[in-house]
């Protein structure tokens, strides 16, 4: 079982989402798959993105960021705490 993202806070920062990843990636961390929307922290050749998977038919994928490790960790924590979406 993985962590569930927190409820969206009133001062939530909106991430800019794109349709495609930067390239082939490896999953570093993820939220629980029991919800309709699952988030993954992924790495692509030394950079990091957040992958948002909406479990629908067909599934919808979106990708945010192009960060180094420390900045990606900050955005991942913000997403988990509900202060970024």
C-alpha cells in the first residue's frame, strides 16, 4: 500500500501538465492505485517529472515538470500534502 495524496488545499499551486513524457522513464515513487487518479514520480535521464494517471477508459496521462532531484522532491511533497496539483 502506498501513500494517498492529501486533499487539495485552498492555496493549491497548479502545475503545468503536458501530454507526453520527456522520454522513457523509471518510476521512483507513486501514490496508491485505489483512487481514480494516481501520481508517480518518474526519472528520465537525470531529470524528474510527475506523471498523473487518470484511471478511465481510455486512461489519461499527463506529465509535469523537468526538475533536478531536490526540486522534484519538493514538488512531490507539495503534491502529497495537497498544496500542488
